[in-house]
């Protein structure tokens, strides 16, 4: 027989759930987008005329999807992504390859002494929660620039094949450590948020056999590294509660020229409107943000502890 106190506790939980469901239509939350130029929504160029707040590309589409979960109330979108960002610049241990220009593109950053993306993200998570607009969704798109920072380095380009392989291995070891740390920190800072980790497509695939094309060397490098990068991101997602991995690689295979600007003379790897639409479609498979589930599990755990304590006293 259920003890009267336990019955009352269950009634309280039921009332809280019903109240939260009723209030969901007016619920206001925050969607935090983090990462590099793909998250920022870069298209054909990165000129001064491209300055914006990042509410575009797949970020805009995903925010619109989230609005359907709350009666049409679109979440506050805070996009802190920076073109050229990699894990080292995100953490603030190395400068962004495009600093300080990259920070001027994103109007969410102060022009004077912009903080690292990590520091700013943690600050925004805390301040939005304090203001009553908790972060319910985070997308993270980070990693490809770790590859290309290495590929563009003079040390890598002048090294022997054997040394290059060793450098690639060291880079992946560092990436795995840094990326896991980044995601783990976000999980702690926003314990109820759904975290979506996006992988990468290979824009250079059409040029692997074109030895005279300026994109050929990048095509060779990408072929051996992007799948490994995606596997490391997927491993992190699998080990973090409430995290989901989105694999973009197969969605772009055979469609690289149609979905990006890579065939432009400058080899622009960013998605066009159709490419961003494909990424938005992939985000439609992300589970609903689990703040309600987290609340229920937390209340259920508290009830279980109370019941266990009572049983121990009456045993």
C-alpha cells in the first residue's frame, strides 16, 4: 500500500507537470549556436557587408522548428559562432586565424576586447537562466578548422609524409581532448539543454582525381581526415547524456557542387541556400529538448529517496 505522504507527493508532481504543460504556450527559452563559419551562416563571402547576428543559415531554420514546441514562441537566438574558429581559438588558447576581423562579423560580440567564444557562451548560459530564458538547445559545429589550421601550416607542408601522419595523429589526439572538454563543460553549465553536435561534409570530394586543380591537395587531405573527425565527434555525443550527433557527410556526397560554392574560383566551401536547407532538414531529427523530462526525472528521484528513507526508518 502506498503511504499517504507518498500519494501526496505524487499528486504534487502531477500538478507541477500539468501546470508546466499549461504554461508551455508562453514559455520563453534560448537557443545557443556555437562554432565556426558554418554555424555563423557564412555564404559566398565574408566581407564587411556580411556583418550580422547569425540568425540565418541552419540556425534560423532550427530556431523556427523549436518555436513549434512552444505554441509558436520562437526562442531567443544567440549565435556566438565565429568564422575561422577551431577548438583552440574557442577555448582562447590560440588566436582565431581570422582575428580580429572574424569577431567584427558577429554583432553579438563587443568590438573592444571580444572574449573567447567559450567565455562568452558560459556567460550567456548563466545570464539567460538568471533572466528566466533558460538555454533549452545548443548546437555546436566545431572541428574542421582544426584540420585546416594544420594543413595550411608551413611545418606541415614542408614535412615528410611520415612526419605529416604523426602530426595528424597528434592533432586528432588534441582535438578529442579539447572537444570532449568543451561539450562536458556545456553539459554542466546547461544541464537541461539538448546539445546537438554537427559533423562535417567533404566539399573537396569532386577534386580528388584532378591533380592540376588547386583544390586537389585539400581533397586528398580531407579524404583521410574528415571521416575521422566525424567519428570523434560521434564518440563524444555517445558519451554525453542529452547529446545528439548529426552526420552531414552522407547528405552531401555526390552533391558537393550543388550544395556549396566550392566550384567557385576561390573554392568557397560554405553551403549555399540549398545546402543550409539540407542541414536544417537533418536537424529536424534532433530529439525534443528534454527540460521537462529532466524535471520529471529529478522529481522522481527525490520521491524515490524519500520513500527509501521512510522504509529504512520503519524497517
